[in-house]
C-alpha cells in the first residue's frame, strides 16, 4: 500500500555493457529528441499565435524548424549507418531514450522512448525530408490562404506525430502516435472546412481508420497479455522464449492467440495503409490540399501500416497464417487499385489508387518474406520500395499540385498539352512516372525488382500477379502523363507562370533523389537481422518486368498521346468490367449500405427510440402511476378544515374503541 | 361544595366539549371556530381541576396544568386572531372555505 | 491542513453572495470564492504530496472529526486519500469554470451563484467525508439545489426535467440510505453502531448482509452515475439545465455516484462486489455501447453530450465492476477526465447557444469562420471525448481497457471488446457533430455577425483544457496520486473470498 515515489523520467543506459556504447547513446539522446520536438514546437507556437502574430511569416517559421530537424535526421543517419551503428558487422538497435509514461502493472507500462535501428533511422530521414519538401512547396502553393498559419501548425503536428511513430520503443507508443497521425490527417483533409465534400472526406478517413484501430487496440491487448510487456523489444524476446509458448497454442476457433493478435494489429496497419477492404478513405482524402496529399497520403502516413508490420516482423515470422493474410491482402490491394486507377479521371484519385497499389506491393513483399539470411529479401525489398516510393510518389503529387495550381481543376479533361507551359513540372513528372513504371535506372526499378525477385523465389502465383500489376502501373501512370502534358494543344487563356521558385525547387530536388535513390545498396543497411544483404542484380531476370513496363507505356502512348477515339472504344468494348472499375467495384456503395442502412437504421435509431420510449417510458410510467394513485387518494385531503377535524375525532374515537374494548 | 358529585361536573365538561366539537364541525367562520376550540380547551381545564380536587386533593398538578393551558390558549388566540386578521385583509372574508389557494 | 476549510470557504462565499447587491458584485464575489477554492485545492494537492514524500503511509491524511450526535454514533469525520484529492481538484476546476461561463447571468443572479457555490460545498463535503452519515448529508446537499437551478434558470421543458432529475436522484439517495443503514446496523462497538467508514472496513460485515445491502448502495449511487437503465434523467436534466448547472451536473454530480460506488459499495462490501460484478459489467457494457448508439441519433448538441456521458460513465462502472487494480485506477481517471471534458463540452455548447440561440445540429454550421476560439474548444472537447492521445480521455479509457483485459475469462474479454468498440461509435457521433456544426458551410446568414468568446469564457475554457492536457500528456502524476487509494480498496477486495 506504500506510496511510491514518482518515477523520474530516466534515460536508460544499461542495455549495453561497453563503455563506448554508453557515450554513443548519450550523444544520440542529446539531439535526437529535437527532431520530433521542433515540429511540435512549430505546432504549438503557430497554433496559438499563428493567426494573430505570424500571419505571413508562419510558413517561414515552420519550414525553418523543419529544416533543422531534417539536418539533424540526416546527421543521425550518417552517424548511425556509417559511424557507430554497427557492432560486429551487425546493425544494433539503440534505445536512445526511454521513460515510463503510464504504468499499468509491474511489467506492463507505456513508455515513451526513441529507438534507433535501420528502419527507424531510414524513416526519420524519409519523413523529415519529404515533409521539408512539402513545407517548401506549400510556401508557394498555399500563399494567400486565410488560415496559412493554421496550415503550417497542422503540418508541424503531423510531422511530429509521424516522427514519434517511427521512433517508438513501445507498442502503445506506436498506438498513441498512430492516433495522433490520424487526427492530423483528419485536420488537414478537412482544411477547407467550408467545403462539405472535404468535411465528409475527413470524417470518413478518420472513422475508417478508427475502425481499423479498434483491431489494432485489441491486438495490442492480446499481445500485451500473453507477452507480458508492451515494450517491443521485450515483447519479442518474451514471445520467442519458451516459457511463453501458450501464445502459439491454439486458443479461439483453433487459431492461436498470437495469430489473432497479429492479425488484429495488421488490421490496424491495413486501415492506415489503405489496404483492401479498408482503402475507401484514401481516394476521398484527396480533398485536402495537394501538398498534404503528397506528404500524408503518399509518402509517410499511409506507409505506417507497412512500417508497423516491419517493426513487429520478428513476431509475424512466428505466425505463417498472419503472414499469408498479409500477402493476400497486399496482393489484392495492389491489383485492384491498379485496375481502378486505369479508369479514374481525377488526377489525384489516380495517384491515390496508385499509392494504394504500391503499398500493396510493400505489404505482400513483407508477407512473403522470411526472417533469416537470403529469405529476408522480401523485407529488405519492401523497405527499399517504401524508401524510393516516398520520393517519386511525393514528386508525383507535388507535380500534380503544380498542375492543379495552374489549371484550377483536378479533372483530366481540363488538361492537355501542358508540357510547353510548365517545362520543369513536365520533366520531373516524367522522371517520376518512369520510376514508378520500373524503368531503369530510376529508383523504382531497383526496389520493384527486388520485390519481384523475392516473390519469384517464394511463390510463382504472387510473382505473376505482381508482374501483371507492374505492367498496369506503367499503363495508368503514362495514361496520366500523356493526358496532362500531351494530347490536345490546349491554349491557356491566362498565361500563368509555372509557379514560384519555392514550388519548383522541391520538384527538382525530389527528381534528383528519384534518379539516385535506386543506386543506394539498400540491402547493406536494412535487413531483417541487421546483417548486410548482398543485392542480386540480375539483368536476365529484369527483362520481364521491364518488358511489361515498356508495353504498358507504349499502350498508354498509343491510346492517349493524341486525342483519339481509342480509349472510348476500348472502354465500351470492356463493358461491364470497365464500368465496375470506374465505380471502384462498388465497394463504397457497400459500405454506405452497411453504415447508413444497417448501422444507423437497425442499430442507432432503435437504440435512441428504445431509450426514449421503452426505458424512459418505464420511468415515466412509474411516475405516472404514482401520480394516478396520488390523484385517487388526494380527494381525502379536501382542504376542508371541518372534514379534517371530523377525521381527527373519528380516528380518536376509533382508536379509543380499539384500545378500550377490542385490544384485550 | 363537596355535596356536588363528580359526575355532575364531568357531565358539564363533556357537554362543553361536545358543544365545542359541534361548533368546530359546523361553523365556517374562523372566529366561531376559534371560540369552539376555546370551549374544548375549557372543558379539558374543568376536567383537570375536578380530577385534581376529587381524586388527589393533596396535590396541585391538575391546577398547574390548567393554568398552563390558559396561558397557552391566550397565546394561541392571539396568533390565531392575527392570522384571521391577515386572512381578512387579503380575502375580505374569514370563511375557511374561501381560502382555498393552497388546496391540493 | 484543515479539511474543514473546504466546507467553510464555500459557506463564507455563499454568505458573501447573499449580502452582495447586483450582478457585478455577486459575480465578483463568486469568482473570488471559486478562485480561492481552486487555490485551496491546489494547496491540498501540494500538502498531500508533501506528506506522502515524507513517508506518511496512512490511508487517509488530514483526518479531523467532531462528535455530531453521540447517542446514535453520528460523527463529522473527514480525511482524504489520493482518490478524494483528485475528485476535489476536479470539483474546484469545474466550479470556477462554471462561475466564469455564467458571468452574464442576469436573471436572479444572487440566487443563482448562491446555489452554485452551495452545490460545490456539497461536493467537497461528500468527497472528504469519512463518515457515512456525513457523506449522505453532503450528498443530499448536492442534489436539492440542482432542482432549483434547472427549474428556475433552465430552458425547454424545464419543470419536467427538474422534477425528473430530482425524483430520480432522490430515489437514488434513498436507496443509498438503505444501504448505509444496512451497514450501520451491522456494525457493533460495545453494543452501539457506527457510521464511520474506517470502522466499517475493520468490521467483517457478514456476507449475507452484504448481499442484501450492496445492491441498494450500488444502484443508489449508480443512478447518479447513469447506471443503465436508470440513466434517463441524464439527457433530460442536462439538456434543460443552464450551462453552469449542466457543467456541474455532468462534471461533478455524476462523479459523486462513481465515487460512492467505489468508496462505499465496493470498498465496504467487497464480497458482494465480487458476487455482483458480472451484473455490473453487463449493465456497464450496455450503457457504453447503447449510450453510444443512442448518441448517434441525437440532433440536439446537449442531448449528444448527455448521451455520450451515459456512454462514458459506463467506463467508470465497467472499471469498478472489473475489480482489478488497473481497471479501478482507470475508473478513477475516467471520473476526473470525464468531469473536465464534459464540463468543457457543455461550456462550449453553452457559448454557442448564447450566441446563436440554437442547439440543433441541423441549424448550425461553419461556426469555425465566426467563432474560431469556441470552435477550437468544441473540437478539443470532442477529440478528448473520442479518446485522442494527448488528452485525458485516452489515458482513462486505455487504463480501463488494460485493466479489464487482465481478467482472462472469455466473458471479461467480450465485455472489454464491446467497450473498445464504443470508441469507433464515439468517433462517428463526435465527428458528425463537429463536421456539421463547426465545419461545413454557414447555414444561417445571421450567424455571420457573431462575436467570439469573451475573456471570461476564454479563461474558463483554458482552465479546463489545462486540466485535460495535464492528465493527457503526463498521466503519471495522477496515477501515482490515486494509486495508494486504489491499493487500499484492492487489498480489501483481494481479501474477500466468495463462499459458495
């Protein structure tokens, strides 16, 4: 019953014995917290004072803070990968900071901390870098907006949450930042809050991901219960050790608790990463400002699900069932989204489906991956694709943003022939398209190559579907490209400039990254056990994917380069399939039916009705009955003094008779 | 004086009591009702005195009670008449049936 | 520190209000009184903490007592543990915010503020009581003024609501009294009985007696905290009450019940608590999910918040019903958290209503444009309600979930999952309200002229938000504050063995 002294936040230094490691962690812990905290500071300052005091300068403030973060993140990456991350040739996870935030019981507590390992350091770089690009781009794109300061505040909040997520040491810490990421996404999608469609989209995004988070939460509860810890490292150790073998024993419906827990956690990840069938929010989320889509809905937040699976990968390898679910979901998402993307006409929606498809790639790459040695290729490939995808997809979105900024429309039919008006956008967009289509030597080629290789070695069916999807990817991306920049030679009425320097600069930087990112020997740095993985570049194997990519590009060129009737004819020829794909396979409609018709009408309305009529009716009924009885007997209380005296004396006489004669 | 039997006096007090009762039941006028209550009280007083005198002549308890009741009755009458006057001021009547605002 | 100050200070304030003239004087006195209350409570927190740091491990600190009525064993006995300190702090925060939002209460201002301060007296007295009779006495003090507050200053069908609320709460307290009397007559000090809580905990109340009186006490207190199916006073009462009264009602009154369920029913009758825990959990789960679904269909902002209170208070009962330490900790945190959050929510709704004269979701829209501050407050309250990390609601809900999940049985698992599922439904109704009231196009052009919050409203909201964030960002101070208290309760629960 004793009162425990308050635990001071303490830096955990005792994991390694070596003295130099200790100083190493000290040096990390001195500046790494700044990486997430600077954007948070930006959020607080701009959120409270931005509206009044920094109306113009809030963009500069936010960008500057993030620039510092980015530099620190790059420095961290350099330190980790090249200076002292390796111990005996293996990249070790380093817990730089950890303190108890909320303690539930002796073992189970929510800790806030920072862990550095290859994937978290990589994500630090990706998030800060892309966020910085978006900050810079927004300086021009969002100029003159009324809530400019608020916009930068929200961007800061998002960046903070995302960084907090990737450096989490604790499963619950991930969940906390997971929710924060969700809410910043909600706020940013609903940035144009007076537009009903934006409000609806933000609501949808939040609710769908919240629904998925329910799975995540229950998954955490299951894992924490059986693993006796919430700390990821301890959890993995506990579950791997033999005394915790109850978790792998069959429990409910013949499925082990571990599989249940991991599958539920994966549902959370699938929701955030817009995997089928929880993807419906992502296309609608494009209602937000385009730079936001580039940051949140292309490069960072939507890959959180992939990151989550990668972070818990040692656990997932213990449950083949969970991994096969991941493979299946990833593959279906990749294919389905690619098909839908071929039919959409809103350029941001095409990009959204393309994002979903690419994340599907990352997911199934994790699903087919093993844990040891060469078998872990899928893991490395998935992370590699995550890394390169962040660059070229944000580049695509920013390019689309520049186009939309100029045309003031999202629809393909309003565009065409823009290559003359926006040369820089055109070139960078083309680079990104080539990258996503998997044409060498751009970044996407290398990462996709590794995924396909991993698929080839593990499951031929997966490989076939992935190969087909990569052809589709090339087709729909170049459909987009040709529709925007070629086709008709439309004369623009007003001769806009292509955009400010702040808008062009990020495009160029990202394009350069897209070109060089693929050349990084990624396997050397990121792999399942921290051991370097040799890359298996095999020109012969590459032939098929590249051929599919080029076929897709040529088909798109044939159909869309000039204005022809071909697309029309083909879509008519495909008939029902085209229509179904255009209507996104009616998944939205199914959801609407379930929520509006079933949840609202069959659950909500009856609940409200029962409450008002049955439950409250019972209460009122009791009151009514009491009232009626009271009305019946109140006639006796006539208010006539004489009758009262009569009752009084009558009563006395009655009592007198009772006591004198009857009570013997 | 000791010739008078106790029953005579008790008869008087009972008569007085029931006259008071009758008045209380039938009259609507508050003053009359007050007077009836005084009659009842006086009948009780007589009882006290008589029982004291005839049963315990060596004690004075009954007498004390009588004096006590007379005092109380005086105070009560004062308050009652004050209420009646106030009622008259507000209702222009001292009929008990007229003051029916607080009924039910 | 003398705990009776917590009773004397509101009394002095109330007397001062009676002597003051006009709205200006009255509200200044009320504000000063409420600020002093807040300072006093913070001082209490400080001194409490100091005592604990010094190593004082008695269950209750600052005990104090006078004999009230010797022959029946009624005593005035006060003392606090961490749980009470947390609740007292909550009360102070809500009271000062309630005074601030009623700054422009023109109608019968003297009586209004008097009653408000008087209510706070009842709440403080309730939370510091260590004698069941004193506890009951203050519980009654905290009920009756609400009838007047709603009946006189309310809106809508206020007479009906006031009557309903008063009747149901009085019904609850009469059940409570039966329970307390049951305890009283089963204590025995040399042939006399005692109402003293500390004494009752020493007594071994026979299990069959507990089984009879536990339901009375629990249901009685449960009515206060919206135990299904006795929750129907909540929507009507809250929606008719004036803003400050709603804040007080949802923020503090409903917590009186939760506190009573924990302190009196569960602690003093642990065997019965174990016996009935299944029923409590079932009722709590019904309240949580059914309250949430019923909220989804409401069209009036106050009804939305009132029904969501039913759902949120279900977490309190669930935590208590689970009878694990973490879950009970969670229940206490939820009491504090829900108190602050719902007060903030009602404050925001009140501010919107003062300006637009409407609470209908369908008639409001796009308020962010005109009322950025109030809208932000509304959004913050909403996000706290849907359990966003960084705000107190998250900490409370997660602690309850973790605590419930500790129980390995399938039944408890299902109950926890049902409770977890409510976070999705909560998100639906909160975002519906936020989406159509705060965001979206402006539905009524007259709203374009509205002015944002004044200093008093800003201060009120800021205080509550500070409370919410203080728990949400650094929850360990609160858990460590209440931990010894729950540990004491857990000790008696762990000792309890159900004899079949």
